[in-house]
C-alpha cells in the first residue's frame, strides 16, 4: 500500500511561504486593485445608475443635515458645525473605497452618545474647541487602527463578539439571521442606550437648564423630576409638537404603499428636514416675542471656518484618547459591519468585510483633519438610501456634496432653530433601538443565558455608563460563547431498524410516527455514538462562504459582485487566493 509522507505544520508553512513568494508580484498587484473598488466599476458607470445614486444621495443629504446637528449638539456635546463636518467628509472618502451600494456612514445616535460621554469623562471642563480637537484626534487614531485591521484582513476579530449588532432596525431579526447562538447581551446594551438617550434629552425638550445629562440615566431622571417646576412652556410646546409631527410623518411613510400615495415615502424620509424648516421659520417670524423665552441653536459658522486638526503631539490628548478608544472602536466596527451585512443580504450581494473596514478607517482617518468625530454605518439613513434606489457606492458622494452646499448656504438660517426641536429629532430617531416585550419574552423562552445577558447589559447602561456597558456586554458574550464551546451539550444516539440514528431519550416518540414496528437498539458495547447539540458559532459561521451563482443569475448580479471572477483570474495567473502574509497568519 502506498502511503503519503506525513508533513508537519513547519513543512506546510515552508510550502505556503514558497508559493506566496513566487506569486507575490501578481498577488500584491491584485490586492492593491481590491483596495480601490471604484476603479473596477466606474468605467461601466452609466446615466441610469447616476439618476438612482443622485436621488438616493440627495435624499440622504437632506436627512443627515438636521440629524447630524442634533447628534453633535445633543449627544456628542460638540458645536453644531462639527456634526456637519463629520457628515460630509466621511461619505466623500467612503464612496471611493466601499463595497456596499446601500450603506451610508456618518454620525449615529449610539456612537455620538459614546463620543459625548468619553469627552465628559476625560476632559470634563473642556471648551467646545478643545472637545472638537479631542474628538478629531480620536477619529484619527480609530481610523488608523481600522485601516490597519482592514489592510491585514483581520476583520475576523469582529467575529469574536457573538452578536455583531450594536444598533439598528429590527435588531432581533438581524441578530438571529447573523448568529444562531442568539447571545444578545448587546441587544440589551442598545435598549439601554436608547433609554439613556431619551432621558438625556428630556431637559432640552422641556427647556430645563442646569442638569448634567452625562450622569447615569437614573440620576438625570431624578434631577429632571425635581426641576419640573422650571419647565419652559415655549420649549415644551415646540418640542412636543415637533415630536408629534415627526412620528406622524414617519407612520404615514410606512403606510405609503397601502395608501397608494408614493410621494409620502419621501415626505417621511425628509420629516426631520421639514420639521426643522417649519419650526425655524416660525421661530424667526416670532423672534421679537419669543427669543428670550426659547432656547435656540444660534450661530452656526458658515463654510469650513471652524475646522480643527487632530492633536498628535500633545501627551494630554494622546493619553486620554487611547484610554477612550476601545469602547468607541467596538461600537464603530460592530455597527458598520452589521449594517453592511444586512443590506448586502437583503439586496443580493456580499460586501467585503475587510474592505469595508478599510473604507471606514480611511473615512475616520481623513475626517479627523477637518474636525470630524468618529463615524460608522447608519441603519436608518442606509435604509433610506436603499429604499430611494441607490445603484452604486457613489450615492454617498452625492450626500457629501449636498452637505457641503448646506454648509455654505444654509447655516445662517439655523440661528433660530429651537433646541427642543433638535431634542425631538434625537428622541424620534432612536425609537427603534428598543426591543419590544415580545423579543424579551422570546429570549426567556429560548435561552435563559441570553435573557440574563440582555438584562445585565441594559441595567449596567442605565445605572453606570455606556462605556462600562459596552465592556460588560462584550465580556458576557465572550464568557457565554467560551462556556458553550468548553461544555457542549451532547445527546447519546441509538440506531433504528431503518438505519437512522436518533436520540435515545426520544426513541418512543420516534416509533409513534410509524405504523409498522420499528426497533431501536443502542450502539454495541464499547462504542459511543453521540451528537453535538451546539450549532455553529459566529466564529465559524462567518468563515463559511456561500456563493450566489446558483441563486442570482449573472446578468442580475450587482456592480461589485465579482468575487468568483476575481478568484478565477488570480488562479489562472497562478496567484494565491488571499494576501500571502495575512493568509499565513490566519491559517497556521
């Protein structure tokens, strides 16, 4: 009998290194091309694609202007202009390197809240300009780390959190579709973050001043209740009416198809812009009567007058930024990957996770030089972009141009924007972070560990800080994941007369399905036949690749769904499939 000589891991590494070095020029050239995906599809760009991208990008641009101002001022505790800087630079860079046609990046509610709390923790007495420099420095370093992770194709580190969902639409559905472990401590974190955001906006919505909204939510709520006698009637009136209008328009938008009124969909998309415009106009017209009794945004510098640069020399900023980075980095990575995977799956293409991390890293890195704070993928605005008919990743570029135009032309009109209206926008935007009673009940019925994790994350968010909750959520998820791997459930199997292997404890139930007699016998003495009850974890699930050739005809594939063609070209050229150094590190 011929036997193949046994090889050791050292032999495998030597063979692989030799192959990688032989194909290094071809492999490196192909890898560099992959870093700029726009170069592969832009030559095929056409007018039909442009109109789809233009409509989607312009719509998102009109949405993000009021939203970014609200997030920057009310959650990140930065001057309004830095929300706009964050909104335009990120998408301009992202569109050049992205692999998703539906995702748009920028400030999000949860990430803005995390940034705001880190600023309050590490530089509590900072001026607006100092806070902006701190946020820009953080954006630079986070972008550099993300860029490095993407270049090395180490996006696999994201898989070590069992639930790659940190915020978004219909979290439970997304959660279970991404991970069949359904470990949902981070789901509790998002619900807690949503509760914290709403409680933190109550003083602004009602015009009560002097409450530190960076305290733990329960402290903010108690302080708010003690000061109800200081409510400003005008702020409360503007805030409640604008909140009601936003929610009504949002509801009508969802029912637009049933109502056979197609344009209502876009009215719903632009609800924040409409509310800002209407209530700013009312405030302006009544300025002589109400200016002293209504809290206003006031001066928002026009253009790029207030741009700041990241401080890379001061030990003060660097030390604090590195302490604050882990929580912000986790939220940024997980939220973006969750968004890109969700819309890729919904629309029939597979985004490249590592390339998405590269794109996001460059967006944060470059954004830091215009005073932007860290960005990530936005579920709500990505939903709008997708629903508006985006065709390629060029749509976010249009969004960036719309924001730039707004920076130079609309900022003077924001002087009379009521702060309570911005608070209403924030409250309405994060309503979908909450998990319904049905979701929580399902967790209890399906897996008690997930139910416990949900409440741990939620309670830590409410009674401590959001940064602590992030670490608690990740730590608990990893603990549950490792515990399930270390102590998997098994079932002893018995063989039936029909040749099947079944759970010995369920043999009687199995027999009842058959009219004829079916016998069940255990395995022979000395032999144990069992089945592992633990299913694939996220760590292994994300490593599986299912191509779309059978499910999506070639003529119907998306602009960038050319993975199989790329692999074929590389193999024909004699190159290894992945960047050699990375594949060596991950597979040996």
